[in-house]
C-alpha cells in the first residue's frame, strides 16, 4: 500500500483527478464543439439578420443571440454532459476501474460535477468573450456612425456581460448537479436526460407555479404546483440579460446572492446524489 | 423500506426544506433585480405560461423566434385573414413580450386594419351602415385594448402604449370620457409628453366642460418650460385666452 | 499461511426487473485465497463469478456473509488499497492515451504524477505496449486493451491482483505472454485471483481453484488433487529394444500388455511455435 495515500479523510485530490479527467472527456466530445459552433454561428447570424429585427435595437439583438446561445445550448450541454459523465460511466463500465481504487463514492460524484462544471464554464466563457467582442465591434461602428447617441461614451457595460456569463455558469451548474442527482438513481442515461430537460423547463417556470399555487380547485394540481414551486430552484432569477441590454447593472450584492443561491442548491443536489450513489450496486 | 426508496424520500424532503427556507430569499433577489415589477406574473395564466415557456426553452433566442413569427404574420395580414393574423400577433407578443413593437403594431393592426377589412369585404358603407361599422370598430377595439393592457404589464407605464389606448378610446370607440381619462393619466405621470395634457383639455372642451379645460390648462401653464418647443407654451397661452373668450361669450349668452 | 482474500458464506440475490422474483446469483459461497498463491475462480457464464468479484471489490452489498481482504471488510474503502483489478471487457476511457490512463489510475491509488508516469512507462514496457503509450485507447485492439488493463492493475504495486478474464480476446502468443507475466508476479509474492475460461491456462498458472455453478461452489482445492483420475499409469523412459521386450514378456505373464502412446502437441503449442518462428 502506498504510504502517500490518505485514507482517513475526504480526498480532494481524488475528486480533482476525476474532475480533470471528466473535463478532458467533455472537451474531447464532438457534442461540445458542435454546440459551441452552433452558438457562435447564431451569434454571427445576429449581424446578418438585422433585417429581421423588429423589436429591439441592434446591440440588444446581438446580445439576445449571445445570451440565447448560453442559455439554450448551454442547458443542452449541461444536461447531456452531466448525464454522460455520470451515468454514461456506469453504462460504459469504465466506473469499475475507477471505483476499484480506494476512492470514496462522494469523491467520484464531486469529481464528475467538477468535470461537467468546467466544461460548462469553458463553453460559456468562449461564448461570452465572442459576444463581448461582437458587441464591442458593433458598438464602435455605431459610435462612428451616430456620435450624438454615444455622446456620453459607450452604452454597454461589458463587465456586466461578463457577470451575466458567470451567472449562467452558476445556473447551468445547478442544472448539471440536478442531472447528476437523477443519474445516481437512473437506470438509463435517456431517463436522466429526459428528467433533466423537464427540470430545466419546470425550474424556469417555478416562479409561475409559486403564483398559481392554491388558485385551483383540484387538489392534485395544487399539490403538483406546490412541489414545483418549493422543490425546484428558481432559474428565472438568472434571466436578467434584458437589464444589461438596457445598460442597467446588477449590484455586487445581487451577484453574490445569486452565486450563494446556486451554490446552496448545488451542494444540496450533490449531497443527495452522494447519499443515493453511496449504496448503489454496480 | 429499501435504501433506494428511503433516499428518494430524503431527496424530496431535502429539496422541499431548502425550497421553503429559500423562498423569501428568492423574492428578495428578484426584487433587487426587477424592483416590485410583477413582470409576466400578472398576465392571464395561459399567457404567462406561454411567455415563461418561451423564455425557458428559447432564452435569448426568443427575439429571433418572435421576429420570424411576425414576418409570417405579415403574410396573413396581406391575405386579410383575421384569425391567423390575430393568432400570430398574440404568439409574437407571447414569445417575446419585451419587444414594444409587437404590442404597439399588433394593437394598431387589430384596431384599425381588421375592422377596415371586414367593412371592405362586406361592402359596408360608413354612411349607409353606421351602426354596423360602429359595432365592428367596438368589437376590434376591445381586442386591441386587451392587447395593450397586456403590453402594459410587460412595459409598465409605457407612454406609447398608453397613448394608443387613449386614441382607441377616442377615435375607435368614440368614448371621449375614457379617452380624456387616459390622456390625463399620461399627463400626470413624470416625464410624460406635453401633448397628453393639451389633448386632455381639448377632449374636455369636446365634452362641453370648457371651464374644466380652462382650469386644467391654467394649472399646467406655469410648469411648462419656456425653452422646450414641444411644450408649446405660447400655444397653450393662446388656447387659454381663446377658452376664456369662449366662456365669456357663453356667459353673455346665458345672461339676458 | 496468511489469508489474502476470504469469502465467507456469501449470498447475493438480484430482483428480476419484470417479476417480483429474486435470482440467487451466489449462494452460501465460502473460499479462501492464500497469500502468494494463484487462485482460479472457474465456472460457466452466469455461475456467479462476476458477482463474487464485485462483492470482493465492494461494488455489491452481500445479502449475507462477507468478504475480507487481508482481514479488512470489503465494505471498507481501505480494503481496495491493496487490490489491483483488471475488469472483464475491459472498458477504459477511450478518449485518453494509454500511458495517460495508467498514470491516472496510479494517481488515484496515491502516486504522484511523476511517479505514476514513470511507473506507467515501466509497466507499458512490461506488457509490450511501449510503442502505444501515446496512442488513444480508442485505437487499441482487444488484446492491447487487456495488456493495458494489466498495466493499470499493477501500477500501484498492489499485493493482491484480481484478474477477470485477462486473456479474453488475446491471441495465443499474447496469452502466453500474459501467463508469463502472471507467473512472474506470483514469483514476486503477489496473490492472484484469476477468472478465466481458458482452462489450460488456469491449469498452468493456478495453485488452487474453486469451481462455481449456478451460484454454488461445486469443487475447490489444489489443482493436483482435483485432477487425480481413477487409473494410475507408469511412465517408462526410452530404453533399448531388448529391455522393452523383457518388460512385455513379464506383462504377458500377468495377462497384461504394454500400452504405447506418442506425445502429441496441442494446436495452441503448434500455433505458438509457428508464429514465433515467423517472428
């Protein structure tokens, strides 16, 4: 037995190694590049599709495309990678080699989350930087064309765009942790992906359930609404891209609260995933 | 109970507990971001669900989806297909409620174009069939006003929507009382356009309340800026003078 | 003699998916593997071999009984620190390079990155994959995967090796190489639990075997003892014609005759000779 192996305490190095390997797996997946390419393509289209824009100004239109890529393709990536990294490992039987080593199941769960989250961060960071570049270029062109509109300097706060990107990482991290929780119970990766998609949509509608709860005569419907409104996190809190598009900033306190809220839910779902996976037979 | 079932129960209890504990926090964060605005929450349930779903699934791509729906709506508009046009206007506004363009132009299409299509298709004449034409205008005005009210939920206090609401009451429903009320509502809001107050006064005159119109114009006159051409201060002064003369003449007519 | 692995009264039932019935995969199984020995776990498909191995590795919870690794319950994580495991299949991260994977397993077992790379290189050399260190595992043949599996199982220098079908999919020459490596490991004092369908190989390398059928232990013990058949034969070395005739005469007086047999190569031996000559 190797003396360097720490068997007494929770070993962050194990989680980190599994996370690093999982991250490597995700960024070597074709899906990652396909989704990134689609998102960047759609961002490029925002320049070409100005003719189709009726509802908003140019910069907001570009921002909509960038944020759309982060939330839409980001959610797909979060669900598929979390499911693939966790349940896929059981399906592919690669888990046997890893769990035959003296590592804790909790280290494995946290490692998988680290891998999925770093993949999400890489994806969102790429998109955020490309979006910022696109906005900067377009805003510079508009500044030269309409100097009177930009008499007080740039309209957009680019730090807020970066902040929004980071908040999407938090939101998608929460979604990834839920998928890991479901994968720890699941008997097929399709099941965890479907449940992940349903949770994504319901979490986005959670605030509506909060309002609607108790307004129906049906006990069944009210029970469903109660569960959705309480048991799921409110993903809608992270939809503040419109404010940024209008040049309004969110305060540091709000950013910190959103990070705290996301971290709390990630911790909850990962703890439950560990609880479920600890006794799971492979 | 098997371990698996036990963990499912624990997961549900854990998620419910954290949800209950953080519900107040969620509201606090939401208020910090969006103020006390209710957003889509105060819309009818089906519409708020539609908007929530589009946001959930499409995220930022809502705008392009809504734009495509609007483009498609233009085809229905050209064919003067009322049901299709209305459905697509509602779908575009539900998909991206943030775009004021859809609410405003949607309401205008419903209030102005749709009754005109029916009148033209049925060969109606304003002179010969005044009641039918009025009934049609009323019917479509109600729908347009409903659209504007929903638009105001998504864009609280938006002047453009409020002006359109007032114009529909005035021109389409011929309800001068409601129109005046609407213009007054606009005029009393901070940073509102100056013309709202002037139109309110003119509608009062139309309603035969010249003295009320005069009092109102006098009350706002001093607050109008001298250097803003849009405030039209000299015009208001002239109008006050005209109304005073009118009232004097009315008094002379009344006193034998 | 010390006991490396002890399986005591192991029972494991599985609930069948569509029925409320249970399938007993292993029933009251007990055996011991002595330190430094090579132990073969034999049985047809579905006999309970994999279930037993998973229980030893702590991946399954026994319904009854227990597994001890050098005296430590397999439910405890510490027990796995002593084990190197080559899974059946084997299934590894296809997106990784061979040496990269062995190094990862080494690090999970407690080695530093430098140590694991250096040890990995040695082992890749040992298993004959020195030229494939930097190749993606997705491009490995089945035989190469088995060799890689052996390398990763050995990377932490475990005292106990559990090898599940180590020669499945490997050509006879490769199988001999692996058998030689196993022999070498045995000489270095490693305890080896071997699951294999290749009975000739088991017979060559194992000291003891346990035979399972339908979850039950049907035979166990030392190979030599288990393979004793009814008749005892005497072997006469090559001798002169005269000596042979005298023996035949003596036997005919007893009403017996001399049975002559010629040594016959196995097809496997012939294949190895031919392919090694080619090389």
